[in-house]
């Protein structure tokens, strides 16, 4: 299996099957340290340079299967636990409304009982179901997956390398919400004005957040408001708000363990970049960074 429907993010310990805890607006102890990211929009050449600049191949050994989840060491988990203030749970999931559902009824022989069983067919990828991409999801141009493994190791029977089972012990770390629609004072991010990496830093400064190694960086673009305002825009196809590849600069600079978002890449308007999914193309096979 090369993907998982749900992920548990907890400030203390991973628990349950639903995204159930994201520490909001956590303040670190001063002094804060920021990288002051470049405020220019990356070019196509900049994107190509990310392949080498941001690669983690071999960083944690030639057999590594965790990628940037290696940033989550015991100290990171304990610091996340100690940052809890309210003990509340915030879901990042949504009620499942898509997929095919049917009920199957059985007469249980010898029991005089009838039982109901549900059968659900779901397409995990898209903007409806909460899901996390395993590192077998995206290939490089020379058909490699993270850490140089051949894409031939992934076929219709599943992934024999970089399957989601490598994260079976759960992901327990600090989750930090970057509400960029709130930062801009708009209900949702416009399609032609994607979230930039420096805006995450702007948000951190404004709310006294110190981005830290091992963070799960969660970005809010205003998905629900977008679909309420654009009811005819399909969940899968069509143009959506989203992120510019400059977000990768932030993730790399602060050693984020995971990227989560209510959308993903913004549309590749005017074919600015050589791929329609520039963030996936760098994060998944080169950085080994899970995307949620």
C-alpha cells in the first residue's frame, strides 16, 4: 500500500486514525530566529536548482525510508508534548461525502440475526479525502523515487519500496497552522496569487511563532470558502488556489518534517514551470518530504 487515508498528528503521541491534534499558533521562547526568505517568485531555473539544493538522498543513509521524518527525534517529540497548553483536539479531517458506498446485509446462520456491512470505494487523491502521500508517489525525470530507488519497484501490485507502512508507528510532532488567508484578510487565496514561502515567515513573525526542526507545517488557503463561492468547480479537475514552489524554500530552511495543506500547488499559469506539480516534484522524490 503506498498511501494512507488518515494521519495522526499529536503534540505528544500519535493516537487514533484521524488527524486529531494540531498545535495552533505556538509561541517559542525568545529570541526568535528567522531566515528572512527571498521575496521574489522562483523562476523555472530556480525550480530546477531545487532538485540539487534540497535533495536529501543519502543524508540519512542509502537505505533510508523516512525522509524528512528523520527530523522528528525524541527531543522534537518531547518539546512538542511540552508545548501543549489547552489539551484540545482540532480535527484536520472532513466528513467523507464522496466515494461509492453500499450496504450489504447478511442473515447469520443459526443466530436469527441479520447484520449490515458497509463497503466503501474511495479515490484517495484530490481535495475531498484527507490523505498523505507516501514517498513512492512521484518519480524524478529519470524515473527514480526518493533516495535513488528505481520506479520499477512500484507497480500495480503495490510499492515494494517507500510504502506507507514505513510510517506505521505514527507521526508524532508539533503541528503549526499557517492561516495565510487570515494573514491576507481574505476568505480564500486567489487562484492567480498563490501562497509564497516568505508569507509563512511573515505569519510566524506576526504571531510570535518560531518555526522548528521537525514541525508539521500546515497551510490554510481557505478551501471550504473557495468551494462555497465556486460551487461548480469540481473537487478534482479545474483550477484551484494553492501554493507557489517558494514554499519549498521555507520547508528546507526550517527543516520541516511534513507539509500539509487544504489544497496543493497553485495552477501552473502561463506554463511558468516545466511541470504542473512543482512542489510534489521536489518534495516527494528529492526531499523525501511527506505531503498531506
